[in-house]
C-alpha cells in the first residue's frame, strides 16, 4: 500500500505518517512534506524520485505527472494495471493533501494580487479531486482531523473502509468547491465588472429535532468563512438544544437588542417584539418591557445587550421563558437560572454592527439585501406640525422608531419615558394588511398607558385615519417617514389636536 503526502498544513503530519509506516504503508511526499518526514526519521520517497521528473517553475509544478495521477486514478482492472506498468507507475492508495491557505492570505488587507495568485493551489486541488473521483479504491484525506479515522480503520481491518472513503470524498469535493469559490470571490472583488454571481457558502452547524412543525425536517447552517460556532454565533450554557422556532425568535430578539447603544432588553414571541425597554436599571427595564404585553410574553424569549444580573433574574418572577440571550451573565444570575430547568440560556458575543447582508429563500430563489441597521447617517427628524417636540419627546420618538424597525410591517409602536428614566414600549401593533388596524392593536395593548405616549410608524400614513385613531387613544407626538400624497391631511389631523408630528424620510419595513 502506498500513500502520497503533500500538505500545506502540517499539523499532526509526522504522527500520522508514523502510523501509516507502522502499517507498512510506503510513503511518497513532495517538497516540504518530504523534508518534514525525513527529518522525523521516516523512510520517504520524494515525488521527484517517484516520477523521475524534477519540480519546475519554482515549485508551481510538482505533482502534476502521469505517474502520480495514473497511480491515483487507476482502477483495479487488468487494463489499468497494464497502463501503470507501461509508464513505470504503481497504485497510490491513500492521498493526503491540503491546500495553500488562500483564504488566510487574502484576509490580510495588505496582500498584493501577485501574492494572492501564488497562493492559488493547483497541484493540491488536482490531487484531491483525482483521489475523490476514484474513492471506490483511493482514500483522500484533506483534513488533519481525519487522520485518526484512517489509522483506526487500518488498525481494525488493515484497510480504509468503503464508508470512510465515500465520506472523505464528499468532504474533499466540498473543500475544493469552497476553495475555488474563495478564489473567484477575491478576484471578482478586484474586478467590479466581472459579473453579478454570488457564492453563498453554507456550513452545517447541527441538525434540528424538527422545523416549524414536527412533521418538517430542519438544519442549522452558518454562512461564510467564520470558524465553526454554535447557534447565533454563541454557545448554550443551559437547557435543551434550541429548536427551529427558538432560533428564529432568539435571532429577532438579539437583532433588536443589539440595535441599541444604551442598555436594552427585548421580549419576543413568534418573531414579534412584545416589549422593548432601555435605561440604566435592568430590573426596571424588564418590568417596563413586560408590562407592554404580559400575556404574549409568556413562553417568549428575552435578549439583552448587557450582562444579565441576578436582580433581573429575580424580577422575572414565575414568568415562563423559553430562551435568554446575553453577552454575559453574572455568576449569581447563572446560579438562579439553573433553577429554571426548561429555560435555555445562550451566551453570544455582542455584535452591534450585525450581519451586512440578509438572505431569505423564496420559491426557486434567494433574496439578498443589505441589512437595516437603523436610520442612515444624515437622517433628519423634521418637525412638520405646528406643535414642537420637547427634548424628552424627541428622545422617546427616536426610541420608538428604533423599536418599530423590528416589528413586522405595518409597524406601529407606542412608547413613553417612565418616571425612573426608562424608555419603554407600551403598545405594539404590526403584521396587519392595513396600518390603521395596527394602530388599533397598539392602542388596545397600551390602554391607559397610551395617554401622553408617543407613536412611531415604520412608513407614512396613506390616510389620516391612523393618526386620528392614535390621537383618540391619547398619543401626543408622532414620528413617521412622510412622503404620502396625503401627508397634508395627516399633518392637519395632528395640528387640529395640538399633537407633534415629525418625519424622517426613512422607511423601515420588515416583511
């Protein structure tokens, strides 16, 4: 049995080669790989000796030779054996190859195009693809983490199993596909007119018990080149694995919490915020967020953008909470949460910027858009009513609009500043086909708390009825995008009752 080794990542190489040698596998290696094995005292034949052909072009061509690829691709047939004999080659049974670190090279902002080009692996990719193609006989090992599996197979049966060869072939083709995609993306970025295709790389994080419903299968993937991590880039500190629905709700809550630079807490149920608060005192914030819609909060998820304190956990009382996400937890908070056996606790590093691109699937396609991270720089809150907002109202209007951004359109948020300084939602309406119904829902949820509160709308009012409904509930200031052909009617409705109206010119739909 023969093995060809040609690796850029030499972690675990010598130990693996020693294991192969112990099983009487003859070693063939190229360049630096051969030197590393020889230095370790292992008997190794260089590629040059196997092919009787030197490296050329400064190392660009080492393993691209018929004796190498014939040995890898040959089938166990009389005809293929005759061809190998004719060119002076022999079967190569195991190929150990990994690639020049192109992704790591181009991650350096100072790398030149010429330097990047030299880190495009040719021989390694060809070795991997050839061995993967012929996996019925040849074993491809492209990940040092798999060395132990090969040695275990050899220990057990003196051969690499059919199952291992097949799984490693699948892994190899995924590896070269990702590698080629990284090269294409890098070169395309350097050539803006290179086309509109996008390479979307998905890496499996874990299988899920089921999808939205028990009869649906589901899997969690991560996007891009980031190292492997758990759900939402975090880790579960307590509780069962997150379900499909848990992940959706937790993502919605986490995105909303990260939108705020001040301390914030968000409660989400079925992808809809049912309470958001911001302030200095965390337990008071939770109480205010919960008061917005305590019925919907039952069985919801909670996200914070600061460390969760023990005082806040005590403030949870007996509320049933599915999941909690925070960047950190005090030791006492962890101890208290441990008593909530059915509550999943997730720690996620803060990421105020969020993901730059959002993807959503539709029938037969994928939609991509730049993420909405709030009002763009230069957004101007323009007072269009006769009444002028005071500083407290303006601050609350900004808060309300930030909250509206995370509510399903047509989003309506009633909010107020409490006597303790906490800013909080008091009524939320969204996800209805018409805006005035969303105002009615927010007004109903708020009840008496609507009196003296402010309202944010994620888009303009097409008719004045939504404004009139809010004012009837006690709203004293309104922020909306403006831009309707009937803006004058909405402004007139506000002026008739001495209500403040501010426009932003920025829409925040979330379908």
